[in-house]
C-alpha cells in the first residue's frame, strides 16, 4: 500500500483555511432557504389559489432539477438572458442557487411539521376565543419547530456537502482547493480522503450541536416520572357507591 | 342562559341535528345522553359555534347566532360566554399546566401576565392540581390532564361550561377524580352542559337531562326522573341497556 500518511496529515493545514467559505455558503444558503421555505409554506397553506399553485410549481421545479444544473442556469444562463446579472459573483450565485433549491425541500418539511400538530389544540384554543394567529405563534409554531428540526437538520447536512458543487462555478472552496492540491501532487487518495474527513468532522460537530438543541426543545414532550396524586387512587370498585350529590 | 331554536345542522349532505329546541337555565346542569352518533357532541359544539348551524339559532347569554348570519363578532361574543372541555383534553402540549390555564387569559388580553398566572395557580389548586402546575401535559395522567382542561375552562370565568364526554378517554380508575371536580363546580352553581355516558353521575348532578337520538330530542326533563330507567319509552331502554350488560357464555 502506497499511502503517504505524513502528506495526508499535512493537507489539513492547507485545506482548513477553506472551511470558513464552505460554512459561509452553507449557513447563508440555509438562512435564505428557511426564509423562502416559510414563505412557500404560507403560500401552500393559504386559501388563495394562485399562491398555492405558485408554491407547488416552485417546489416541483426546484426539487426536480439537479443542483448543478440549477447553479449553471443561475451563473451562466441568467446573464445571457438578463444582462443585469452579468458579473454576478460565483459566491452569490452559489448561495442563491443552493438556497432556492433547499427552500423547496424545507417548504415540504415545514408544511408537514405544521400539519402534524393535532387540530384538537387549535379547536380548544378557538373554543376559548383565542385568535387563530395567536394560536399559530404560541401553540402551533413552537411544536412545529420541534417536529421540523430533525428533517431540517438533514437538509442542512446535505447543504454542507452540496456546497462542494460551487467549484464548478470557479469558486475556491474546500473541495476545489482539494482538487487543486490533488492535481499538483497526484496523490488523489490522500487528498480527497482529507477533504472527505473535513466534511465529515464538520457534520459530526453540527450533528452534536443539533442534538443539544433538540434535547432542549423536546423537554415539554418528554415523558418523565409519572405523578399520580392522592385523589387518583384506584376507586373502580367503589364507583357504584360514589356520591356526586350537589346539594 | 342558553336558548336553541329550531336548530338543524347538516354535515355535508347529511342532516345531523333536526329542529332542536332547548333551553338551559342559569346555574343548572344539563346532561345530553343518547347512543353514539346521535348528535349529542354536534349539539354541544354548536353551542360554542365550533360547528356552524345550518338552520335556526343559538343564543348564549344574550348573544344570538342565527344560521346564515354568523359574523366573527358573534362567534367571539358566544365564545366569551362559553368554554369547552374536550373528550381528548386538547391541552397545549408545549405549555405547562399553569401556562395552559393562563394562556387564554393572556392571549385574549383578559389579564396581565402576572395576574393571569396567579389566577391560573388558584384555579389549578381549586381542582386539586396546584402541585403539578409546572409540569407539561405529557407528564400528567389522563385524569390530571382533564382536570387541567377543566381548570383552563373555568379560569376565563365563562357563563357556561360545555363538557364533551369528559371521562370517555380515561382509564376507569381515573374517572372519579374528574367527576368529583365537575360535581364540585355543580355545587357552585356554575352553568354546565355535558355529554356523558355516566348515567349514575348524570342522575346525581344534572338538573335536566336531554335524550337525543338520530339528531332529534326524543325526551327532556328532570334528570332524576328521566334517567331513572323507569320512564316509559325509548330512553329507559337506553338507560337500562347501559347499566345491565349481560354476556352469555
């Protein structure tokens, strides 16, 4: 086996400076995707038919095309049709492309999360004359957020990895730097393995942070030691003799 | 207090309630009894306008909801006067018992936050749950959850409390604590309308019983007499069928 371990280790010092650009792309794209995803979800849940149709069309379009094709359309295609997009930085194109793409997935995740909050709670709130908007923000949204968190986290994990596609727009991020280092040294296995390990470590750290957040947010929904007070001692055998007389 | 006139409710094409006329006096307890699917819950939900009437009108403490003319304002007025307790409790799962009870007071602007929380604590103590005020619904037993739900309803000081089979979803040994809580409210002469299959309980605490079958009121009158099982007609067959279940081996 011809594995150059010392070269493998030395690569980390050269690759790590490109981690911030990768993270910047992932985080900003995710913020954009969350905002767009929420807008699309509100369109999907509205009674205004054209908005619902628009949301469905958007989701279908962005889920249906490969990410790389979308990035090329934005970076190379749009400036041809709309000159105003000429000179758009590759970083911006990548962020917009990835954000638009992931928003279509997030819209579906958010819609399902809202739908999973049982209607009984809304009905109880309405019966107590609480406005629907207040119920949404105080009851539905906190629960939907918890429901959406695991799937949203998965989307972010995918997004971190998909930032590597930005190399195709000429952007030097983690993967692009690895590609150049591999080309220089011809040590492809060591280089791409080091790149892969860095992505893996980023995702391990993120997954750990997410599990802390999930734990904190799931506190209200976690069953702990069951408390039964004295008034709930079994009374089944006495039921027929129990008196409820009111006067 | 409550006046229902010529009320009909259709769900889709299906008539669920047909020409219901009913009056509930202030400070009394009324029990809706009848077989499953007879329309009892629909009638109760219509009293809170969770179900819209197709014909006729519902009046709760002077607020009249006339079929076909129900504005948001009317719905708000009716709901200000009535509070509902559900079979499945329907507590807000992201809020503690105390927050559940305080939520309508705060979100409707009825009380400032601190005063609402104080009122919520008092009401939870009234139903015997002061010690679980800071627990989330998932950590409470079914009986405790239902009592929190009753506390949430009484905290807003409604003119009438509507209870939809409040014990049906509970294990048998947890039923009594809920029934005792409801009986305590009846002793305070809080107006209540409840749907129940607990005949003995209804006989003891209700002033009026209403027997509903196939969307129609077949009988109504003093609960003690009507639910005694000695009355002529369909109601006695129903009452006796609940109390004398014999299974042949």
